C-alpha cells in the first residue's frame, strides 16, 4: 500500500514536472519567435563586419561586435578570453584553364592554409583523376610536374549531406600531400559542394612535414569542374595557377567572447553553448557560423527575457579560429582546466541556421537516454532526432581534456553545402524563422539540463 | 509447437519483407538523388512557361509542357482531361498611400477573384483595425466610404507556419464582405506572410451574394503594412486604389494532365499522386506548385527507371485551377465516378519543394496505423511525422465524393509563406536536394501502398 502511494506521488510529481517543462518550452519558443533579436544581429554581423578570418582586422571588429551584442542581450557578465591565432593571407589569385584554344579564367579559391605560387604564374598540363587509387596507378612520368585535378564528386546520394562532406573532405585536406609526393606541381580540386552552381568552396588544408614541396591547391565550383572533366576527356588541358596566399609567421592576438547568466543555486557548475566567430574570407560567414553566434547569444537573451533563473551558470561562447586552427576552443578548455571549472555539458551550433531536426550527443548511453526521455517535449518544435553522435569542433578540446559530455545542434542539412565556405554564404540565404527555431532548440535543451541535470 | 513454427515463419517473412522494402526505399532514393530530372523540369516550367493563371495562354502552354514532360518521364500512357476554368484578369493596378504630405506608391497586389476599381482611382481615408472585433465596435460613420486596412498579423509563434496561415487567411478571403456590409469603399490587407520583406501576397478571395457592393481588396507586404500601421497611429492617412481586375464572363476550356504506369496485377486499382499546374499570376509558381508537379512526374520517372512493376496503376496528375476554382480536382473526381474507377488512395504535394518531414493522412485510424508501422523505413530519409490530418485541395473532391483515403506530403513549413503567392516564388528559391527528397518520400509511400495495400 505504502509503496503504491509513493509510486502514485512520484507519477504525480513527474506529470507536474512534465507539464511545467512543456509550459517553459512554449514560453521559450514564443519569446524567440516573437521577440528574438538574433536575425537582426546576424544582419549586423554580416553587413557591418562581413567575413572575418582569424587574425584579420575584420576578426578584431567581430570581437568588438560580439562583446557589444552579448551585453545587449543582457548577460550578467561579458568578457574576452585571449586566444592567439594563425594568420593565413589570401592575396590576389586566379586560375585560367586552356580547354579550347585560349586560356580562360574560371572562378577559383585557394584552399585555406595553403602556399600559393608566390604571385607568379604556374603553368602545366592538367592530369585528371577521380580518386587517389587512380593516381596511385599512374606512372611517375604521367604525374611529375603536372597539375593534378582531383575530380572527386561530393556524393549526393547521402541523405544527410554531412556524410557526403565527411566522405569527400579528405580530397581538400590532403590532396597536396599525395600529389607532392608524386612530384606534381599543383592541385585543383572539385569543391566540397552540393551546389548546382559554380561557386568555389574554400576551407582548410594542411601540409605534412615530410612532403618534398608545399604545392598550391585551388578549388573550383561544380560547373567549372564539369567543364574541366569534359575537356580532360577530350584532350590536353593546361592550367595556369597564380596566387599570393601563404601562412604568415607567428601568431596574432585574438579572443573568444564569453557571456554568462550566473546560476542561482550552483553557480560554479557551468553549461556552455557556443558557435564560432571567425569565418572564411569570402561571403559573410552567415550560416558558418554567424548563425551559431547569434543563436548562442539569443539563448542568453531569451532566458533572461522570460525571467528564467537557472540553477547552474549558462555560458554563451563565441569561439575564435574554428576554421583554421581551433585556438579559441583550445584556449577555452585550457582556461577551464587551469581554473578547475566544473562543467556539466557543452553544446555547439555550427551546422547552419536551418530548421532544427535534432540534437546529436557524445556522452554515455545513460546520459543520452536521460535526454531522450524528453523527446516528446521537443516534438511540437519539429525536433525528433536524438540518435546521432555529434558534438562540435570548438568544444572538442573541452570534451577531450575534461572528458565532458558534449552535444551539437542538428539542423536540416540539405542546403548547408551549397553555401559552406563560399562567397554565397550571405545573410540573404538565412531564413529568419529557421534561424530562430535553432535558438529555441538550444535554449530548451539548456533549460532541460538546468532543471533535470544529466546524471 | 506448430503455432510457434508458424509464428517464426511469419516473423521471418516479415523480416524478409522489411529488408526488401528497405532496399527498395534506398533504390528509390538513390535513383532520385542521383538521376532525377525534376529540378531541370522545374527550371523549364518556371523559366519557359512562367506563371500560369487558369484560363491564360500561359496555362495552356503549361498543359503542353506537362504532357511533353510526363511522356519524357516514361509514363505508359499520357492524356489530357477536360476541365473548364474561371478566368480572372488582373490588368493594371496601383496603390498609393498618403502617409506624409504626398501620395507614394507601395508594392501591392489585388486579391484573386476580386473586382477592382474599373481602372479609376478610388481615394478615401484609411481606417485601420487589427481584427474583425475592432471593426464591429466602430460606429457606422467611422467606416462608411472609408478604405479599411485589416492589419491582422500572421502569427509567427506557430511553429508550423500552416497553422499561422489557417489562423490569418480569413482576413484575405472574407474581409471585403465584412467591410462592404458596413459601407466601406475598399479593403487593404496585411499579406498572409511570414516574410521580413515587402512582397505583397495575392491569393483567392470571394464575394458573398448578399453584400451590397463588390468592393476592391488589395494586399501589401509586411514592411509597407508596418509603415501604414505607424502612420495610422499618428494621424490621418489616405489611400488611392486603382485596379482593372475583374472576373471574366463564362469559363475557358482547360485540362488536367495525367500520366500513368499501368499496374501489372490489378491494373484497375489506382493510386494517385498529384500537384497543381496552375499558379497565381506573379512570380513563377515555383514552390506553389511547380514543385508538386515535377515531383509527381518524378515519381513516374523514378519508378520506371528502377524497373519497378507496380501491382496497381500509379497515376500522376497535374491538376488545373487549384488556386481559384478547383475545377481540375472536380473534373478528376467526376470522371472517376462516371467511369466507376477503383481508387485506393490519393496523395497531394502542394506545400512547397522543401525538405520533407512527414506525410499527413485523412483516413481511418486503422489505415493510418498501417502506414505508421513503416515509420522506421522512412526515418533514414528524415521523414518521421505521420501524426497530422492532411490531404490536399485537388484531391478533396475525390475524398468527399468517393470517400477515398487521402494523404499529403508535409515538407518543412518555415519558408513557404515567405514565397507563397508572391513575385518571389521563383525557381532560384527552390533547393534541388530538398525538391528531390520530397519526390523520394512520395515514391516510397506509393511503393509501400503498392506492396502492402492500405487494408
């Protein structure tokens, strides 16, 4: 008898709590959908700061923007956290292809961190391969001194476009190493792109220490890649790469921007939500990752606006240098360890300002199940997918060094790799409702962890 | 013992069937994502036919386009089905507002089916109300001879934007009747729009037989509505409406376009998939509903391309006149009844070419559950929501007159009412992957019904 009374009481309490959670989920959603400043903030960042590669004056301006905007959102405390960053310089660049009788320029972007041609033209025959296996099978004399066109296609058959990206991205990251070891003079890649357009996509690459020479790497858009493929099949094609890009010596001072709502009961325990403030040096870094920045700030604004008093401290972090160094993420983790901070969970938003579908998690199964028991609360907001392993690059040092549970917002992925790292990643391609709903999901997740913990 | 053998056999068969279904789902997805012509077809429809209001030469051109494209898709049989349609004519139109010292034109669209000002300026003071209750509370002399501005806002707090549309749309459909009965001279409405822009949204309205006078109705975009609201709060505003629009006498001949794959075992049983071929007379009718047309055609193409032999006959129908009469939907139902056709289910796609999230159903609970038991097959394609009651306007006569189970593709709704019925509903605002995934969901649904039936 007694146990059934206890059970009934527990069920009643659970129901009450569930109803309260449901009301709070709605309050968060209404606040963001009706009163959010995140879309206006994104316009401001995109149009008045623009693209903001680490170490540039624009990145410094973005830090000022972040600090101001975080304060306007009503954070209890806002501060800058030092993070020294590498400085890659693009400079002038061009790619001309001789597919018919004359050289003609095509839209192209040097890959980030790469070494250009010193501003002088590098002219050579183009050798097309579809993959690394094809290159491997070629005799040395067919490769030596040539410009290798890695014509690996982004696989459109993956429903989740991040799987297509994961499948293809090594051709951006690693091709100059493979080609340099075979004596090639330069590399052209088909962009990591789902787009049916001609925007080239930049993004980071790296040189192995052991390669004979740092050779240049440029990306072309899908239409130019199709034309080049066609021309290579028909006969000899020559390319002329000219680029000034290089990595500058040493590091530059820069910062993460941090704002927080102080916890009321256990303020020393911290929940982090963040995106990255730097972007590539084309477009406006709207989806990647201006969206994540303004959503993280919106979590602070919305929770303050509805008068929520969180048990734990909630921190929004705008990380610097996600794109080509991760120095901001490292600095945040190092500082947390040095200060012996007590973190509960970190969630990143760096997959574009699209309609949210789920939250990926990298944590114990028990903790995942703890979150999944609240799936029904998320469903009215069209968020249903808690099945993926997902964190984020900026919070990966925290995860690794502190063994911290991490999570990542998972928006619809269909359009992301149309815009990612291109001149087309601009404010106009972000929808205000989709952007806001991402902030809703983040704030709801953080509310849940505040109320119910992860353990 | 025997029963457990039977059970085990049944489970094995179910598993085998499930594995087969899963393979077929993947085959459909790969075929569409890698080889679909639907995006190219949509470009062709949008750019070479353009907008195509019922009864116009463009609508006739769209019928030719539909017949040709359905044949190219490989349908076993393609035919036109007569449907006579009303002809509304827009003509020249303008709306000028005197909010400061001079009249200035703002972007505006007469609502479909409405009667204009005969091309002559109609000038009057503007009276703003936020809703019908406010108008009701006003004395007659405050309304009589005035132009009423119905400033009802599309509710952005609904997560599903179709709920916001359902909530607001009566202000487009019915306001001239309400206002005419109070002696008003004309109506301006805030568009049924989620957009943070100034595109006016057209769409259908109607006149009650009992009203004293058919007064004109025009829609303005959200930015102009904000400006007009502000001006109305500060003082007197005048409006000058000029429009030639009117409903022409009689009906014009037009057609539904129908293509089918003949069933191999029970060809007399029919599954219908369709969208509507007509559009409003602005933009290109890309999302509304060029997307639905090319997706329906793609179902035929993809199922033929993978060599699928359906048990039942599969029909793709491009309905004429969904926007302002539904005469195509009626003709299809009437023909089905006259020919004593044996229909299983009809599914409509008329909610935009966005990333699919679910399939709404209007049918018995037993049938809904029959579909829902296959949810796990749809999940890898990010389709999870089978909870809504949803059919489609074009298939509603079939549903009503034949008591037919119906369904509707439910894509993500966040962007639809930015574009719906505007000059901005153009090809460029449709993403190729999102469009294709909608076709994948439709083909998978139809495959399931072919294999397992609904009963």
